[in-house]
């Protein structure tokens, strides 16, 4: 009996020893896998496999620089107006990024990277350089397509930015500050962001915390499947970890036209749009929760001729509802110039439809109340000081008229500053009511504790800004 027990214990001990040995072996393998930077590391694989499809872009050109004394009254007193229109050509150099989207040398980048370039040179990760030419540009989406001679180039596949989720890992590759082929990692922080700044007016950005700096413009934002889901475009310079990329699906809509025609041939409506926010809906009495707001209407555009106005809320195209600006743009871009579309909209709490005949995108060579506090006091509480639009401001800002009021100052740390209001912005409307001058503000009522929606003119176009008072 004892002999039987001893044999059983020996067999059990042997099994335990084997189990422990296998466990240590597996643990050792797992530890080795963790320590190996190329095993189970998709970022390293993306950098290794796709950096050769990303190029650095160097541009050279000339810009016209006006005399700094052209508007100086003392200078004009002694020298007259003979130097008023004096300007000179100044050499200009710049850098950006781009990425190949086909094996025969088509490169996607930002329009602002190559906008004023006379000469364009692209550099690959191995140091080879090629001269490039612009096939087509679309300032609306800040996109451009370049072409280099040759074939069988490595290229990035284009993903589906509509399916990209907030929190998804992404990789940015580019040329920040001339540091060629830098790789940074982050996540998609948000979608459908609107940015209205001095040189960027765009709705529908992907926001990412992957480090993006000057020089990254035009480079790809890549998902973990190795597909481009965005084109890195803009940053908030005083922030950390806030960058913006044009969704790749928007580029898909126009890239073929830029390659084939050098311009966008798809239908153009002629409006600047932005998301419908709760603040705007509250201030304008809009009940709908989905749609898009008309921030501005291009003069003599199809929308202008059809009677679409600033502040209209666009709900559907040909009977198909739109949830946001991106869906609206996509539905219009699916149509060709000359097509007629029916648009449902809300104006002054009434729903109506208008028929619009689309045209080609311009800029291409071949052809978008309750009683309460007065408006003046409301602006002060937001941190804005306004005054009349002077003749000098009209001339310097190239305004067609002197409508509205000028923002003279914005208080540091105020709600207006955080909302992006700037000195020399022109305020045209408050909560849908037209501002004809500083005195008209006293006749405009704002509801205490509610949002204030401002219509702002800046750099040739208008857009809405909503500001909700802090509790």
C-alpha cells in the first residue's frame, strides 16, 4: 500500500514539475515578446512599412510685399501717394508634408503648402528627391494633388474616416520643423470639429492628440490598419495635443476630379456651413436636432440665386435627411454641375423647400425675442468692446461697406476670447438680429443666462459663434 502511495506521489510531483517548467517557458516567451519592440507593436510596423510612402515637400516662390509706409499719413504728406501702391517681390521658402496615393506618383497634400509655390521638390525617406508639379487644388477643403514622374512608387491605401471612432489609435508621419519623417502617436480625440481662424475656415475636422507641428501639414494620419484616415492640416499654436486633420473621405470626393481636370467638377452650392448646436437652436428657435447652419452665402452662387440665406438651417437634400455638415457636403458633392437639387430648410421657425441648380466650383480655371439685457451690455459681459467701422478699417480690411460694428478689444480670459473672437472682427448680427451700428445694439435684447449667437465677418467670409454664459 505504501509503495502504491509513493508511486502516485512521484507521478504527481513529476506532473507538477512539468507544469511549472511549461509555465516558466511560456512566461519567458511572453516576457521576451514584450521586450521585443517589433513584436506586437503596430506603430513600429506602420513606421517601417509606410514611411517610404510619405514625402517631405520643399517649396520656393515669390510673394508681393507692400511698402510699410504706404498708409502712413506723415509719409504721404512728404512723398504724396506715388508710393501708396508700391510693392516688391520677395523670395519665399516653405516646408510641408505629403503622401503618395498611387503607384504612378500622385501625391496628396494641403493646398496651403503649395499655394504660392513656383518650384516644388519632394524628398523620400531614403533621401531621394523628385521635382513635382501641381495637378489641381481645392481651397475649399485645403487639398492639392501633386505629380512626380516615374512608376511603381510605394503608396498609402485610403481608409474610411466615417468609420473612424473617437479613441482610436492613429499615427502621424511628417516633416515638423524640418525634422524629416518624424513619427508621432495619439488617438482620435473628437470628430466634426469646426475651426475658424485667420487662415483656416473649415467644418468637419478630425481632432487628434498625436503631436502635429508646423511642417506636418499635408502629411497622413494613419490608423492601425496602415490606412490613411486624414490629412494633417492645422493646430492650435498655444495648446498642447490639439491638432486637426481633414477626413480622408472628403479628399476621396474631389481627388479624382483634381487629377483628371485640375479642378473640382462636382456640383457646387455656394454656402459656408457649420454644425447645428444646441446654443444656436435655442437662440434661433429651431426645434430640429439634426442639420447644418448656413454661416455665409457666396454672392451670385447657386444658393444665392435660389434665395438661401445666412442663418438658414438645412435639413435634407432631395428628401434625404442630413445629420451634420459632412453629410450635407457629401450629398451635394455626389451631384454634377448642372444638376437640380431640392433642399429642405428652416427659416424663422418655418420649414420650406427650395430648388437649386448646382454649378462648378469657382476659383477653378474653368468657371460655394425675449425681454432682458440689451445687446450692448451682453457683449460687455462676454468681454467684447465694440465701436463703429471707420473708413480706415473699411479700406484696410477691404470691406464692401461699413455695416455692423468692429471688435475693438477682447478681454483676456473672457468667454469671447475662449470662443475665438478677435480684435478687428466685424460683428454683423446678435441672435439673428442685424447690427447696423453701435446704437442698434441697445435695441437688441438677449435673454439672461441663455446663449448669445454672433455672426462674425473675418477675412472675407462670415461664420456663427455661440457663447453660453458660465454659471
